[in-house]
C-alpha cells in the first residue's frame, strides 16, 4: 500500500518511540518514504513545553521547519537540523539503533 511521505518526530523518553520506529520500518519495507527524528533528552509531550525548556522550544522550531518544508515540497521529507537532539544517518537500517543508540530512517 502506498502512503505519502511520513515523518515521525519523537522523544527518546517516549512510550511511542518503539512504535514510531517500527511503523517507519514497515513503511520503508513497503516502498514508502519514512523518517524518524529522535529528540534526545526529551519526554513524551515535549511539544507542550516550549515555553519552559529551550530544548523543547528548539524541537518545536525544528519540527515547524520540517512541516513547512513538507508543505512547500510535497513528496519529499528532509531533516533540517540537530539543534534539539541527535540526528544520525547511515550505518543503521531503519528501525535498528546505531552505535549511539539513536535511530534514523531515510
């Protein structure tokens, strides 16, 4: 089944982390585009804490930039920056942690 490109922005201390990584993996296995951005040091619901935490505010800004890019360039998803956490590429298959413990699906 074909889906539009999917982007998951998830905290590393989030009960939905494994589900997000697994869903991205399955989408990729089916020939779809999917990326996972893991925000290290943040918890589930971090989008609500932008006024209380610089790391959360940076994550909100980054996710806003990703959303703007998706709207401007439908069909392509990019990771914009690393201000709110660790973004890793290469080496690990989608859904499998790399040596730093982060996951990135491209």
